[in-house]
């Protein structure tokens, strides 16, 4: 069977529609003909189902079409896995923004009202704006043409931990942390703030993030006031401190206890259900705090997701400008969330 190119499409006649669309979900029918994308045409040439496109076989067509290689590898892989998929074109599928393919559940095709994945293809060395992710599967093609699928979504960020904030506790600044010499019992036992200096919990050391949060809530009384803690935090971490404090504040407001994620290479590990540190489960998520407008390198995404998976946690990214924190912070408006995990389609 022969095909010819018309602009952005490869066109075949009525027989092609019956053979390729009706039977196997390729292309988009138009006025009795079948319009194929170039990646679909390349796949049909590769399989030998098309004889030529404008007289070209697979090799010549593949070499002539610039920018086709990564999308072809992903298209072929998903077809090999038993999926029908459609290139994301405005006339062919709904909601094409930021994606390359719409993938249907196994056993279904473009004639069914069901979508399994929305896929965006990137090469290993490309970058991806965080704003383009969420409800998208990122198909990363590495330098050896191997594929990694990363599923991105907007997670539900909420928990049941009660934030105990009794007021009037004295504290002191010590280098890059805060010390509470006579802590109330709830501070560590139920609030899971800081680390005790001894088994009797006669003193608690807080991180600067915890100290700043509790000072802003009016729980701690620190020499120099809350501004002294904030100033020390900014001297220690720069703008990153305010971003982390905003995310910490929002997590606490949403019933989640954040603790340092340093051992895992993240900003926080989080606990959604804390009633007592004596009955504490494993943390569920790792959270990395990033500025608004962040752009990911696929290599960094893969590293974070692999690490989180290795310690049985979900990887979540939090994006904020860090300009708002304190008692009046809006827990629903200051932070954008993104969850990423490995996917085997």
C-alpha cells in the first residue's frame, strides 16, 4: 500500500482506513480517507504494512523526518505493550496541551470514550517545566534509547495529626538551631517537634524551621522575637529558608507532621497520622521544596523517584515563592504540589 504526504499528515485511501483505523486504531478518518501522523506512518513502514510514503521506505522516511526518533521509540514501545494510541492533535483528541500521545486502555481504541495515559515524550537532555506536569506520563528516552516512564499527578496532601500549640514556652538560639530547656510534655511526645537531648526529654533541640514556625505561632518566646529566628534562618539558607518554612507551615495546617528528609536527600519526610511518638509509623512521603517556575531535568527527576522508591516512599515536590508563612497562611493557596513515581505501562 502506498501513501503520500500532505502537510503534517500522511494520507492513505479508503482501504487504509479499514485496515489501519478500523482494525488497529491508527490515524484519524477524514472524508473516507485515513490521515496518519508521521510517527504512525513510520511505524507502519517499519512493520511492512505500508510499502512506501512518497516512494520512501522506512529507513529513508525515518532519516528524512527530523525530530521523529524519540517519539517513534515511545510509540513503538507502547504498541509493543498492547496499547492503541493517538498522536495529540487538536482535531483528533481533546486536551492536547503539553502531551504527544493519548494512550487508551488495553482492548480499547480511539473510538472508545476512555483514556489510560496522557504521554509527553522527552529526551534525557531536555528540560521540562514543572507547570507542564501533573496528570501526565513523562516518557524519557535516554542516550542509549532505553525508556523510563514517570507518572506525574497532583496528590491529595492531608493528614490527621493534631498540631498542639500551647503558648508561653521559653527558647534560646544556639548556632543553627533552637533549644527549649524546659519543654512542655506535648512538644515532642504529641507534636513530634525536635529531638530530645536525653531519654528523659529534659531539653529539646528544634531545627530553625521548627523554631521559626513555633515562634510565628506564638508558642515559643525567643530573645529577639520571631524575627531573630527568621533572620538566622535566612543567613543560614538564603531564600530557600522562606520556601521551606512556607511548605512546613502549610503541611502542619493540613494535618501532616514534617521532619527533616536529609538522610534521604530531600527537604522533609512526612507523617500523615501522628498521635504519639511512642506509636509512630513510617513516614509516607519525601518532599522536595522548589521555587515557582522550576524546570526539571529528567535525570534529576529519575534520581529523586528512584531514591524514594528504594525507601518505600512517594516522591512529592512542593513549589512556592516563599513569601507567605505564619498563622494566617492560606493552606490551600501558597503551595503547588506534584507527585512523581515510576510507571510500568
